[in-house]
């Protein structure tokens, strides 16, 4: 039986996060955005609300809630600003959920528990200056020397680069094997040879911390190898299933923000003797926002349901990410149009929504990558192979 209603627990989380966003993000975000300031205090407050590990089992320091509750958190956070949804996406979905799926008990005890509790912050290092969609082209290397791996290379467009305590870094242990020669490592900021540098002058998500990570002869204990040598590509792709899920959920929040701002302005602004909401072409944009919001949430919740069942969800998550992010960018563009000249000014939030909406169309699989994926699934060219490890299904067994 299909059930489209949220549980009482999920509704309570939505209300809590919405209240938090209204009180602690929205009043200050225009200033933070203008100054390109990442407010780290928000992460501390999210930790106090137990939201940095919302879908991590209690056994490992989390709240033990389901994956769709994580989607609700991301939805509401992006209604405030993309920067803070991005922080949760990277910390929880890309890093912590990857450790939950692929890490051993030692790694979970040492790294996952403090991350789920928000005591430590995690980040994800896959993209390089010459390797984005083409993961097999990464040039960071890891050579084995006794009980350590020595890492050299650099990563770019890394969210939380200056904030994170732990990084999941992907490097080639056997360059001759291309995709099958990639491995995954937990790298601590305090390891000698790790440096970071923020990227300035971004079009959007200016209130977020994004930058580069440099690795120079970084000695990583062999105990910090996640999974087995050569499993890095599989680990990265499964991590992206989680990251894309939260990006899609966040896009729903951005559509919601565009819709709320547009509805408010439609009732305030009058032209030709009536509210602009009475004009049919404005109504067309409002209707499209409303419909795309509902469709996007349904796609996200379907992917979340599959995650809760412990089932492979690459195709469904890709579709949700592709559709929702495109819909969010379109909603932001229409919101600016509805606001007219005022939409072009930071007097209203919609210009920030438009700037922020562009990045998710690019990262975690460009629109073009997801288009190809969906076509190949439909044509039968792409079929998902079973993974050695899957995310644990919910509810979690202790």
C-alpha cells in the first residue's frame, strides 16, 4: 500500500528545522552572502539539535531516523540557503553515510561516531582540477610504504575545505588500472602535508566554504583505507547516490523558497489596477513552480524509500537529482521574472536563489551526465551491478 503522509516524527523534524531556519538563518543570510562569510556557528547549532547525524544509527552516535527524514532536513535548510544544506550533504551524506556503508568498526568508532554527534566535521575529496565527471582521470596518488600510504595530489571544489576535520580522499593506488585502481582513504586535517585554500569570487553559494585541498607526502595509516584497495570508484559512486539524494531534496527547498517569495510578492504588487497574481502569465509561472515542487518531492521520497529498504537506487536518485535541480533553477529564474526589476536587486532574496540554483545543476553529476544515465537505463545499455556493501536498511538493527 502506498502511503504519502509523513510520520508524526518527520513532521516534528520539519517544524523544528523550519523554525530554526526562520530564526537563525533567514534574518542574517543576505549579510553572510554579501560578505562571502560561512557561519560555522550554524553547524554547532545543528549538532545541538542532533541533526548532523539524523539518519545514522544510534549505535554510531546518530538519531537513528530514516533516510527520508534526512531529505526533510535538507529540504528545509535549503529554504534558508543552499550553503547550509550543502554542509549537511557533504558531512552527512557524502562522508558519514559512506563510512556507515563501507567503513569497518574501527573507522566507525574513531570517525563516524564523533561526526554523527557533530563533534567533528567530515568532507569529501573526489574532484580535481582535471577530473570532474571523468572520475577515472584523477591524478592524486597513494603509494604503499609499510604500514602507511603516502598521498600526493590536490582536490578542488571541496565543500567545507577549511572547516572539516576529516576528509574522504580518493587516490590511485594502481594508476595502470584506471577506475579499478582507485582507493579511498580517511585523511585528517592534522596529518602533516595537508593544506587547504578557499575559492573566492563564486557566482552563488557565497555563504558556503568551498576550496582546494593539497596533499604533499601525506602519510596515512593503513587502517584508514576504506574498503579494499581498488574499491574506491565503487565507494565514490555509492557515496554520490547519497549526496545526489540530499541535493535533490535541497532543490525542493529552493523551489519552496521561490514559491513563497513569489506568492507574497504577487499579493503585494499591483499593475494595471490589480494584483499581479491575477495576470494569467504570472499564474502560469506560479502553477509550474507548484507542480514541479510536488513532482520533485515525490521523486525524492521514492529514492528515500528505496534507501530505507536497503535497495539499489542509483537510477531513481539520478532522476530525482536531475529533475529537481533543473526545476529549482527554472523556479528561481521565474521568481526573478515575477519580481521584475526588484528581482534583480538583493533587496529581495530571489536573485540569491537564482545564483545558488546554478551550482547544483553542475555538481554531483552535471545535468548532461544524468541525461545520459537516464537514456542508457531506458535503452538497456546501463544496468546496476550488485555492490559488496549496501547502506543498512531502516529501522536499524542494534
